[in-house]
C-alpha cells in the first residue's frame, strides 16, 4: 500500500485528497492487468474509460476555467503508480490540448475540449523535429499564409499519440521574425490531405509514437492559436504547466518501486531471516524513501506555486522534473537489484518500471536541458537582486 500521508500536506486542499483517494480506488479496480501488447488499442480503450469515468475533465479548461496543476500532478502520480500506459494516455490528453485550454478562443475550446475531456477524441502535441530536438527556436517546419489558409510543409518526430490522435496542436514557422519569435501554433485535425504518418516509432516501453510528414497540407487561418508569432510563447507556457506533471509521473513510478522493494525484502528469506534485516538493504530502502519524499515536495511545490497565480514556474518545474525523474531512475534500479534475478524477468513489475522511467528523463526537456534552465535562472535571480 503506497504512502498517502502527502495528501495531508499544506500544498493540497481537501478536494485534492478526495481526488487522490477516489482515483486510487478506481485505478485498483480498472487498471489491473491492462494488456500492453497492442499499445494503440490499449490507449484508445484507456482514453474512453477515463473519459467515461470523468478523470479526463482535469486535462482541459473550458471558457472561464483554469487548469489545476495540483490535480494534474496528483492524477498522473496515481495513474503511473498503477499503470504506465494509463498515465501516458491521460498525460497526452492534457498536453495535446493544453494550448487550447490556455490560448484558444471560445469557439476553439467549445469545438475540441468537450471531445477530448469525454474521451471521444485523442489529442497530441506536435513540437519536436528531427534536427532541432529540444531546440524549439530552430524549428524549420513552415506554415505559409495563402489567402484564408496556411500551407504546412515539413516533419515532426517523436510525437506521442502520433498515428492515433484525432487532433494535434502543431507548431510551425510563420516567419514574423528570426528564431523563437517566428513560430506559430495551430489546431490540426487528423486526416487532412497532405498530412501523413511517415513512420511509427518503437521504444523500450511501448507507446504510440510517430514521425509526421506534411506536404502542402492546407489548414484554415481560423486554426491559428493566439496570434502569428506566438508559437514559442505558447509552447513554453504549456510545457511550464505539464513539465511538473512529468515529475509527478516519475514520482508515481518511484512510489510503486519502493512498495515492490518493501514487499520483496519483507517476504524474501535469506539465511533464515527476511532480506530486509540486512543493514545494507535497510540503507537502500532509506535512500529510496528519502528520494520519494524529496521528489514529492518539489513536485507539489511547483504545482502549488502555479495554482497560486504565478505566471511562470520555469525554475520550480525544471527542478521538479530533473530531480524526480533522475531519482526515480535510481529508486527503480535499486528495486530491480533487490529483486535479484526476478528483477530482470520480463513482465515483472519492477522490470516494466525500469523500461517506463527512462523516457521521462528525455521528453519535455532532457535532464541536462533542465540543468541549463536552473543555472540560468539562478544567475538571473542573483544578478537581479544586486
């Protein structure tokens, strides 16, 4: 049984505790034994199930509403502790429509958010390109204005839900200025002429991923999010919110690994005594528990700061993502080690966690990118205080 004492921390309100307990109960009943053999089918099924149960309501904010980052983090942590693909499916519904929630017009919100929040439509966030990677300012895909339309040309890659999404938030260069100031954001329905899934990408933890190709793909100018040239600002604002939730997912994986390690070391007998009785094992468990709590403090500090009205939480979100994902990797590695040979047996819980966690240290800003962000923010704060 995972520790839930954090639900009483001052970062969270009674409604968050109710959410965490209700979702944990639902997940225990509905997520046990999810078949990951066909990731596409599993994600579609999970989105429908979470939509029917109302959990996807937290992924979007309609007119007059705001995204509650603590609810997003708590939901991702809880789902990740139960099933990695369920967390993935929930997260992409939020990330894929985050720009619509934050910057969409009333018409855009009314068209898409009811569909994604109910699980009737799957969403995706198309930002990364083959050459630019995390360097969003150097994106080369173009959106050229032609009368009442924009014409898209270029490629996106490592797009989660690529190939199964019904709607994409897509970023392309419209050329108002060089670099970051020349990007714009668009809402792109799937299935348009000139839009194709060029390649499906396989990873160590099966998720729907694809490379997308655009050749003279036309979209109406009404698909624009915000104003021309707002794309970089929109992308960073969305990541500012959802980067904290990546840390929360890592925290969920870490909590599950700690639980599995406690169960294993408490039950496994070595020379007539539980494995846990060995002091070295207790040292590993202590380090794991410490890292879980430290990660949780950083995650919910970032989420609380955003929910309290901070316009940006770049520093807090970067710290949470860097620490929680890196430490979750270490926690899960310790859990595998404490399981011995069973830890690397295909299908074991800790083996699946070992494969799930690795990508979180890369997507939505790799660990070293987070270090650069934190360092630059620290220097700016220091210089600004002098």
